[in-house]
C-alpha cells in the first residue's frame, strides 16, 4: 500500500499521523531519537510466507506475529534492515524487553494497537492519516470519531448547515445551526435518512452519480418548487472505498468564499472520523452481542443484564427463529427479525448463533398467548420477506435473568421438533410439542448406548435379508395404529390378509411377543430411532 506520487507530496511525518489518529487507536511503545520526524510513504502488511520487501519510510503491520514471542523481535530487526519507519504490533500489555531493545538499537518506532482492532481498519486509517493535508488541523482538532463535533466545526468554517451521510443516504451526523433551515433538511434529520422523494430528485439530476465517480465538489442549485435550498457536497473515500458524503446547505447567509477548498479538506479528514466511528460502532455491537450471548448461556447473566440496562429480577422469555434447511442463513434472517422486534418490542435483544436467531424479551412475557402470537407473526413476516419457510420456537417465561438460559433451552427443544418435522406446526411452544421433544431426548439416550439397540430388530434384519424393510415397515404401522390391522394395512395400501401374514412372519423371525407392553414399547422406540 505504497502512496502514489501525487499522494506522497502531502504525506505526513510519523508524529503527525500518530497525533491525528489519537492514542486510543495507536500507542507509541518505542520512539528512537528522530523517528517521529520521519516522513511516511505508505503502509505495508507482513506476510509470514514471503520475504519482507523493501519499505523505506513505510509503516509495517505485523500481521500474523505474536508480540510476545521471539518472532516479534526478529520482524523488527528485518524491518529496520529494509528501511521501515515503524512497526505496528497487536498488544494490550507492555512489550517484551527484546522487542524494545531491538527497536531502540535499530531506530525503528514501535506502535501498539489493541488486539480487538482489526488490521484492515488500522491499514485504512493509517493510509488516510498519511495522505491527509496538514491544513486539516482546524477540523481535525475534534476528537477522532466525534462526527457531530466535526459537523459543527465544519459548519462554523463553511457557514452552512452540514450533514454527514453514509453511502445509502442514512444520516451519520449533522450540525446544529441557529439560522432557519429548509424543510428537506428538517425531514432528513428527523427521519435520519434522506426522504425518498428528494433522493429521486438527486438521482434524476445526476448528483449521486457525480459523488460516486468524482472527488470534486458537487454543486446543486436551489429547487424552490420543493423548498430545497442551494447545496454543495463531496464524497468521502478511504483507500478507494466510498464511506459516505458531506452535504452543506445554505441557510440565512452565503457559504464561505473558499467553501470548495474547505470541503475538499473536510472530505479527507472526515474519512478518519467515519472510519473511527465505524470501529466504535463495531466494537459497541460486538460488546452488546457478547452480553446478549452471556444472557443466553447463563454466564454471569445478572452482570450482563445490568450492563444492558435490564432489571435482573424482571421476567424474561426467549424466542428462536430458523429457516427450514438453512434456506435463509442467519445473516439474512437476523436483520428481518431485529427490524420486526424494533417495531413491536423495542426492548427486545436479538442475536444469531449458528443458523438460529434468538430474541430475548422482557416486556409482557407473562402472557403465553401473546408470546405465541408475537412469534407467529414474526415468523410469517420473516418468511414473506425472505421467501423461505421460517420456524419460530417459544421458550417459557422465567422469573429472573439467571433463568434465561432455561428459557433458551426450552426454545431449542421446541425448534428441534419443528425442524425434524415431528409435528405439522411451524410455530410452537413447549407445551404444544412436549411429548415429541421428550421423545427426541429419549432417542438420544438410545444412540449413546448402542447395546440398547440390540434385540428383535437386529435379529429380524439378519433373518429376513432383503425382505426385512417390508417387515419392519409392517411392525411400525401396527404399533403406530395401536394394533388396528385395518387402519395399519390401509396406511400401507396392502390387503389386511397380506398385512397379517407379514406381521406373523416378522414376529416369528424376530421372536417378538407383541402381547408384552414392555416389548412393544422398546420395539416402538427402536423403530423411531431407525426412522
């Protein structure tokens, strides 16, 4: 990731880049004399399978290297030989002495990043930080990731109302203004997204196309017919990726004379803010997912509840959703279920685990009928949205957070019945399928103890040979119909006399006594295991 010549002209020193990115992203662990003044020329990623290439003035990301092994010191040694200005290691604790000593001796700066920060984010932010103009400092004085602070700072400089949006025109941040703003901006901020009718206008006028294909400032004249004031906009990119756009609307005064230059500078600095904002959102999302997982697993559930803002002593219930045969994987099912929950149960927590999506509810869970209807409606809407059959399993309501794992266990038992087709239902609670759920667990015990599968059926298979399948089917039909030969033979579409003959043949070959209740029960369980 070496900079192009046009980018390298504006490249920053190591000290300037570290200052711009802030200590919460990168910490300076080793600073040999003069290392902070070295101009940076790019970012490289280590590959343990390849020889380390020359990297004069570059920052090397130590991907695949444990900072607390000898490999880290070896990499620093090689980086110095190849001319790298700095090495970034993933580390949450102080570095080993051999790494520190090697870096100081060879004049290579060592930066550390928290282990939870992905390398791809570090690479992108470093690259943007290197090419950001030094004149951005007026805007970069805002804490990295504070998009609202950045919007206000930019609004003051450019003398307009600022909105920062993602590539889908969702509002990430906006400035506060004292002057009157037009109706489209009010609607955009209130709805946190550009209204569809205005998006169509922008699409028709080619504004989105210009933002997508150009780094230049885009001018959009006022449209009095829809009360839209004059606007200027610029796209925000990092390493070729479109991160969003900055929009500036005129208010009660003209924009600053140099608004185009200001907006160009802001576009570069905004990339760092949006990237950092993304990282913070991802970190927050990961933390929230971890806490919801703790609730479902019963792992310090009371602590997780408090951190999620829930009352540990409130009642809870868990629902589970899953598509048949994985037709809609959880990464497609989760957003649909989450949207449904946010509409009708705003306090609901959602999490996907494997192919399954769980919903933790804490409001109005004592009404079992209401839970059942909520699950049924959610499954129906998800199936319609994804064009796939979706099952929903309702776990029982529990009295406190430390029993949430029990409700999840109930939901899992129900879902197993639904997915196995042991019932015609697509939505159920445990009371509706308890017998089938219990039977599946009994069959699990039979599978775990092979000797329990020995007996008449194995003997029948050995004695009947190729005919054993027809005889086994006859036994299953006889037991399923409680010994009613007429009903059992009709289910197999054979004559009752043929059915009786097969039944006598099966009992004779296997040595079965169908008058013995115990033998009938074990035979039925073994037949279920085979089925």
